[in-house]
C-alpha cells in the first residue's frame, strides 16, 4: 500500500508512503488517498485528519512515468476529474491539517494546499514546477496559493519554479508554524486533538463558511455570514453545551497561565 493510515483517539492520520520515490503520486496512489479521506470523513469517531509523508519528502508531485496514465490515459482533451473544495477531488467536512515533513513540490504542493492549514518541520520546502515541466496546474494551485501568500508571491513561485524553505514559507503565510523535525507529528497530533474536541457539525458549518466567504470583502459576504449565524443560533444552538464548553475553555486557559 502506498497510502498508510492510523488512528489515535479521534484523530486519523494519512501518510503518503512511497519513500523510495519521494512519495511521488501515481493514479493508483491518488485513488487510495481519496478513499482514505472518504473513510475517515464518514467515520463518526474521527474528528480530525492529519496528512503527512514518509521521510525524506512530503510529496515530489506526480510520478512523471505515470503522468500519461493519470491524465492523458482518460483521453486527450478529456475533462479532468472534478475537484471539490480546496482542490481535492473528494468532498469532506472533517478538518484536515497538513504536517509537511520535507519537500512539497508541484502536485505535492497542491495536495498540501487541499488541507485546511499547514504546519511544517524545518526540513519542509516548497516549489511549483508546473511551468518548468510544461504542464498546467489542475488541483487548485492558482486559486489556493494566492489566497495564502498573495498573487505576486504566487506568481514568483510558479513562474520561476524556485524552492522556498520552511522559514520563508511561514513568513509568507503558507505554513502556520515551523517546528523541529522530530516534533512535527506530536505537534500535529496536539492540534488535531484540539480540533477533534469540537462538535463535528459546528466544525462542518464553520468550514463551509470559510470555503464560501474567505477572500471576499463585499458587503454581501458580511450579510451572508450574519444570516448563517442567525440560522444556526435559531436551529442548532444548545445553551447547555455552550455553558459546559465555555467552562472547559476557561479552566484550560487558567491551567496554561499557571
């Protein structure tokens, strides 16, 4: 299996597991990955997903030997498989964070961009070499990358094909934080566990709001958020849960300040 999965508590981890090829993606591997996402997303016991790679790389992109089978194999000029939210060709409501352990290149970068947010080890690097190898992105690169780092920096990465290191990626907004390599998965598990403590239906609704409204600054976006909030409060708000969760958060904050 080129995709391995594990479960710890309410967190499911998906690992790209083809280290001898720097986790380069084949069509079969992508199918396995998407099935793993679906399986975790449909499992009520899973509240968060971690995506990472087997060292030494996160993902080197599409396996060029398999490129014909992945895209052209369905017929020249045929429509590529539909993509869902965040560029992935599979829908999910369960939050997924990327733990980037090494190079994330081209299709591997697109796969990372399909996560809700990213953290990385100091070994993480990023590059978009689509133009260098004569292909165009089809997994959300030109949408998601500018959203995170700005259009000019996104153009710089895509036009040059140059690599940036973890520190630069964090400074630009691609990574939320950088941790020592050996601490990456434990930090990812810490964050994922915090996410998994939250009510799944609330997280799904919040994720949908971000997907629909992020990047918009028009007045109607604010009105849409307000309407969604009022609908939620009238239909799904539970004061007892609110009081319990608020007290738990207060107690946790007090412990962290000691």
